[in-house]
């Protein structure tokens, strides 16, 4: 593991000098890691010994980039590049020498962003979403970075089992400046993954960990559900998957929920953990928090007309693993198409502006929903807590839930009255984001 001290804070690897072991995940509090993951920094890493690597200029995580976009010493963005070893001889184990060599080709990328820039002391990492790319990727062997401080005394080479790393004069990797160009212009991708941290509890140093496009209801590490990945949140995140890269990594804000979605995704799934009871650390067993809900709400999104936008939403709100409510936007006469967001040229300020715009719109719609509730004599006092939004994140989160609860309360009111016309009007208003139509 190699750290490069780009922000000149003299923080590198955190090493236990009693046994010469890297302690990469030792920390203070929730996520103040002693390893240098904060600020404008980077590392390269591979889980093997140097004598098993043919070309020491290459690494598996090559590199992991951390961006300090506002100069506060903390990380607002992280990009992880992976050069996966390819199986070249299937007659031999995957960890044999021939099958663990790198090719100088990045085939897996993730980009994580703290959209509302709410990290700080005690909350050093607060990434809100991650987008990732898989496929043929790109060759990076022309990304040469010279180093001149690895060489020790040549006479001491004989004391090292593999002295080659002391003789290195360069590493090959995409850097902070070239990273986005490599991803969006050079990369050949066949799949795009997306996850949004809806319960805002991700304390990882690197990213909001991806869900897998598997069973919406099975839960547990390697159990075949969307949280199959050990480092993913058991519940609370929303995953979406574009399995043919038809959307080219573009995003959109859905009219039906005011949230950020992956264009081109065939389907998606949100496993609800409204109060963040099932906390995600750096993995599921972090600090002994190996807990997962016995019951959880699930929302599934599907692009049935294959135009890149979700148009069919299914809800299991009682946790019985059966969808009891479905919404077909096309059947409601609603256009599922939305304005596309191309993040390939985004700077960090564009992400924060996007989040502010999304949260402001969510909150504005929620306040209009309150007016609609009052018009139809629906009580809102029990939502007083939700009607206080002290941050961009709370506008987003409280605004969503306030609208949803008012929608369900109004639905109950109209059902009791048998008013089918108002029920239809309400459903259209909610899923089009046009609460004002209920005030006419």
C-alpha cells in the first residue's frame, strides 16, 4: 500500500510499529481514520506480496483518489479505480502467480460525492451517492508518474526478499486531474451501478457501497439479496442498475418522487430504514454492529417501456415481502421523461448546486402539500417534527416523508368518502409533483 502526500500534511499509512502491520481502519470516533483518507490525497494498493507481482508499477486499487474540493482538510469526493487481475490459466487457482497479474487496464470505477457538503469533525465522511462503471474500461499505461524518493542504499538491496520496489522510478495510474476524462471519454463501459444513501448513515472512508441487482427481500451478507455485498448497508440505501449502459451514466430527478435516479436503469430498489437504526460502518461487522432488520419496507422501481425512466413503482410498506401497492405512471396519464443530467463535466460546485436545487424543490412541494392537507381538513400537527428543516439534507429527507404521509392521509380521507375523482386527482398530483393542482 502506497500513500502519496499530495496535500503535504505529512500523514501517510498508519502503522503499528510493534508488529509492522498496517492499521488502515483504526480511527477516532465514527470515521476519523488515522490512515490518510482525508483531504487531497490518494493511495495505491494490492493484496499480495511484491514478489508475486510482475510489474510493480501497477496496483489493484490504482489509485484511490480523495478530493478536498473546498480546502477544509476533509474529503468531499472519492474516486476508486480497480485493475482486476484476469484468469489466464483456469487449471490453476485464482491466487496463483499466473492468475494474479495486472494488465494496466481499469475495468471498475466508482465515484462517490458528498452532495450537501455536510462533513465535518465527528462526521468526516458523509458521501450521499455513488455511481460506478464496469466493462472493458481503459488502458492507463500512458499515465506515468515519476518518483524519486523510493531508492535506498543499493548496498542494502541484499537484505530484502524483493528489492525491486526500492528501485522503482515511476508508477502508472490516472491522477486527480485526468480521472474524469479517463472515465467518461476513454472508458468503454457495459454496466452502470448507482446507490443513494437515503438514511444518510454511511461512515465509510471511500464511498456509499453498492447494492447488487438481486432479490429485493432476501437480507444478509452473501444471501442473494440486494445487500449481498458485505460492505453494503443492510437497509437504508437505494440501488439502481443500468445493465447495458444505455444511459451512459446520466442522471435525472424523478417527477414522481423528486429524487435523483440513474437514467437507463432497468430497475431499482429502495430498502427503507427511515430512522437509520441499522447503521453502516466500514463493513457490516464494524464495531460489532452486525445487525439487520427482521422487517423492512421495500420500494421497487421498473422501467417498463424501456425509455430510460422509471414508470412503474411497487410498494411493500408492511414488510411482508409482498408488494401491496403499485403505481403505473403511464396508466395515470403521466409522462415519465425528465431532464437529463450529464455529470461528465461536473465540478464539485455543480453537485452541491444540484443537491440544493433538489432539496429546495422537495421542501417547496412539501409546504404546498401542507396547504392541501389543511384545505381538506387533514390534521398535520403530528408531523411537526418533519416540518422543521434545519439543513439541506433535512429539506430533502423531511420534505419527502412529509409529502408521503400527507398523500396517504388524504388518500384515506377520500377513500372513506368514496370520492374516486378526488383519489385520482390526488394520485396524479403526488406522482407528478404538482400539489398545486389540488388547491384549485
